[in-house]
């Protein structure tokens, strides 16, 4: 059984008097331990597809299954609980809680999961060390560079031990060197910890790091290629 399966996904949006079809019959399967990049120009549907995979948005028609669970059959609260247990997110804007330290940001999702405090801190420190920030747990966001903040976001996503990490333009606010370092870290985590990663990006750095590259155009899959 595939980790992620979509079948004939269709999604439209209204922009004033215009109807935009963001997804137009997308069928995709992603297995365990993959490192997949959804690429395409602006408006190709890659971010919409990523949001569907994370149950952040629902299709007009078609199906999405994670670990065999079909999201459309779940209530809003059940989808939120499923995301908490199975999916990690890395957003373009980092989305760190400003009043919390790096360690507290990473531990926050574990608190939502009901993990005891001592275990939360142990796991937070472990994942900060994994992304190269082992000595920065007490720093707040204004004491961290953009690249360091994004690494905290990656550690937060992984601390909950999700089945899949979804990353939407994770290098967009980083310079090319910092972006490459972040992608190297994420590929290492994929290879060592076997976590599945799916990215939505048009950044050549992210595309170059792909082990599997899925290109979208006008809401359809234009190509699907295994890289390395």
C-alpha cells in the first residue's frame, strides 16, 4: 500500500468572475521513504496539491488517502487530529511562535500530542541537534538567522515523528547557499530516518535535490521522473 494516494483530484477557485481550475484530474502515488519535489511555474497547481496531501484543503472531486485513510470521510476535527499524528509541515514563512525559544517551538507540537514534559524537551533537543542547532535551544526567533529559523521549523516537523513531511517553498526566503545547506540536511534526514518528504517548489536548488521530480502544468501532471 502506498503512503500517499490521490485519484482524479479536481479543485477550482473563484477569482471574481473567473473560475480557475487549480487541479484538473491529478492521480499520484508516493511510497515510503521517498523524497519528492512537485515543481512547476506559478499557478501550475503544486501548492494546491500539497495542501490536498496535508488535508489543509479539500478537493471538489477525487480522493486523497494517507496510509489508506480517505480524508473526505473525516470531520474537520478528525482531519486536524490526523495531521497532528501523521503529517509534519514546513512553511515558507517558518511560522515559529515568536514568544517561544527554539526548543519550546519544537516541543510545542509534542505538547499538543500529550507527550510528557521531560520527553518533550529530550526529543526537542535531539531534533535541534539533528538539524545542526544543538547549542541554540534557548534562542528566540530574533536571535536566529532565517536559515536557522527554517531549521527549527524542520526540527519541529520531525519531532512529532510523522509519516510524511510536507514542505511548501521552504527555501524561498533563504539565500542560495543557506537553501542548499537546508536541502542537504533534509536529504540526510530522509536517508537516515526514512521519513518521506514532499516539496512544492520552483527553486532550482530544491528541484536539484529531488530524488523524484513531478512537474505540474495547468493543474495536470506533465512528467514524473525518478532522479537519484
